């Protein structure tokens, strides 16, 4: 996330969002009851058991369930149960816990355990549960047994061994509470002297340093420690928010006119990828020297050509919040999801849960009418399922 006091904002009352109200039932979805699976390719049937499990789950999901795997809805950290009905109605596969709390890990785990899973043939698919746990101003679980983490700027001054040890400690606490994904670490580099002019990162000390080498080393350490202790690392906010003068959560028109496709400031993201980060979060700013015509979150030049192509990333790509963010408020909720997946992305985050159904329905409808887009949806769902399998959230048969 790029901001901390998010307020749900209206995306307008387009025909799309009107038809996809959060209270609608599955009758507004194309092909909801069609669970006919394609005949597995011969190469799939001879694959290893893990790949076969992913393929079997993918083939068993209905069109609506596939779309639901690509949407992550927000719910208050103090009451994770509140999102259960939204998840059930819209087949959602992921949850983001927002807010601040010092509640116990055991209480949180009980609620997380009540979040609905999906049965897909012989596969059981449990939800990803994510949180913002960076440190400093962005530490959702704090106080009590959680303690307080300093901001990333302070963490970046620690030795590599201390940073690794400290990260391992709180990663284990997150995993014990049932949280499988941390929307961290921040790989943005804020140039020295620019901190006070950079509202999303520098103002809050969310950067590990003011040079790409320092940030890269920290990203490698934190990513390795998270992934090694049962928590998916999400490197953010690609291709970097360290040079913008506006916060995409609260402002439109955030523009970076310096970052290029070969910029040194991309190296911390590459470091996270090389260290095994399960996800990369894309920003909603515009990068005029990469794609002047589209915000990064809707840009195939940023996601497909640069991140997946030049940088070789084949994991899950997710949005920053596109439910309440001012940066995308001129685009209807459903089209935010469609345009992101068209650009090569996978997982759409909306902090306001009431936007989730519009997104899921739009994805379903577009896939039903566009064979190429259906192929993109299937590829995205497969990446999400692979990530869930890695996290122990996808099992087949006896697991």
C-alpha cells in the first residue's frame, strides 16, 4: 500500500458497476454453473504431481471461481469474519487485513481459520491472507507480543545478520497467526535529499536507503527471511515510487519522468525477484520514459515487457490498492481489474470489499466474450495457484 489512512471513494455509477452490485447473486455471471473441464494436454498428464495438482484445480474451477482467484478484498484486521459473506458470494480467493491492532495471534488465527476455502475437483484451495507489516508507520500488528518495528530507513542501517534475524522473528509470528503473505518489503529507492518531497515513501521512512545498492542488499535479506519462514514476500512498488511527488492513494497525476527500463533503481526489484519473492506489487503512477500513455498498473510495457520480459519474473504480479486509490478513480471498478489482467497482471487488490464483486464480474464477462482474454485469465489463475501451492494453501487428494 502507498498510504495509511485509506478512505473508500466512488468510482462512479457506470453500467458495469451497476450490474455488478455486491449483493447480486451468481445469476449475473456468465457460465457460473459450467464446470466442464478441458481435456488435459498429454504433456500435463505426465507432469510432476505438484504441476498436476495445479492443473487439476485450474480445470475444475468455474469461470466465476477463476475470476475470484484474481481478486483480493480488504477487511478490518479487528474483524476478519466480516469478509466471509463477500468471499462466499463472489468466490474470492484472497484477503487483505487492514487497519491497526494488537490482538493476539491465536485470536486472529481462529478468525482466519473460518475464511472459506474452495473445493475444485480433488483440490482444496484456501485463501491467501495478507497484511502490511513493514515497520514504522506501516505496521498493522503492533504492541503486546508483536512489539514495534522501526521504519525501513532504520532497518537499512542494521547489519545484514541483524536484519535477517529480526525479520525471521516477526515472520514466524505472522505465520503462527495464519498470515501467509506480507505486502513488503518496499524496494523503492528515494534519492538523498528528496525524502520530504516524496509523500508515499520518503516522508514515512519506508525506504531502506538512498542508493540502489543499499536497498538491494536489504531487499535480498528481508525477502529471503520472509520466504524462508513461511510468509510470501511482496516486493513493491514496481517500478518504483521513490521519485514521485504525489501519493497515488490520495492524489491523481503521480508521474515519474526519470525512471527508465534500464534504470539502476530497478535493481532492488531484481534483487527481490532473485531472492524468490512470491509476488511483485505494481504502482499506479505513470512512468513517462517507459510508457507515457498508461499508468503502470495498466501498462503492458511495464508488466509484460519489462517485469516479465526483461527482468524474467514469472510469479504473481499484483496491484497496489485500486479500490479506493485516487489515482485510478476515473476508471470503473470492473475495468481496473480487466485492464490490469490485460496488461499481464494477476491479483487485483481492493481495500473496500464492496468493489470486489464488480471486479470479479467484469473479469468473468470479459473472459466469456474474448478467447484471448480467457487465456490470460487462465494463465493468471495458474500463477496464483502455484503461489498458493508453495504456501501450503493448495492441496490435492491426501495433500
